[in-house]
C-alpha cells in the first residue's frame, strides 16, 4: 500500500482539480473538519455492493485516502485494492497531519469528538466500571476490564478496532442533515 505525506499531496494539488480525495471518517467527523475537495465515503460503506451502486470515483484513477490519523484509511485502501481500485495512497497522519502542516481545511459549526477519543472514553469507562463492580458487587465483574484490555491489545496489534467500528454506527457519528 502506498502512502503520501500531506506536503507531497498539497504540492500535487497545486493547479490540479482532477485528483480524487476520499475521506473515510464518519459523517459527523467530516462535518466538523475536512480537507477541501474531499468526498465523504465512510469506511463502513466501502463494500462491493455499495461501490457497485454508488461509486463516486473511477477505478482507473489514483485515490488519496484521508481519515483522522491514518488507521482507517489503511483499512479502506486494503478494501479498495481488493475490489479492483489499484492506485490507493493513504495520506500519512490523515486530516490531523494536514491541519498540523498548516494546509487549509473546511470547518463546520458542530464540534464532534474524534472516533479515536470516543474509543478511549468508552474503553476507560468499561474498565473502570469493571473494577468498581468487582470491588463492590461481585469479583467476576473484573472480566469486563480484562475483556476490554484484550480488545485494546488486539486493536493495537491488528489495527482493527471493533469498538471503533461499533461507535462509528452510533447516531451522534452520523450526518446531522
């Protein structure tokens, strides 16, 4: 899988408007802030069935993929390449790196918490709940904390986070239209 730095992509964009920029974050994240010219196509919609019906980008053109920091864009690139989109490049560091580099972004009026922060909040809440419940209710509640800990280790090793995918489906992460 290819990667490109925000600086390299910004240079390529100068004087060109035919590059296909894809943002694979949730609609709420996209509405809060996105790179101008990107098309929102959330990671969970990148399936053979969805692309057969509504593909906003051609298979024979390079695609540049954004997410918050790069993890979801890598998953999207792998899926797209399996579905015949041969030239996918992940923007290193995602939208966060683009902003840090000082390049322009479109900001919405609604503030949203990034999916990565939502995962940390949810995981921390379940771990703390498991510990407190095991202390005050029944010792077996510690299994909750162990389960979340194992899930976080798995997510770190595989770069696949079930909790993140679940949270992406929540109503507050969908479009406010």
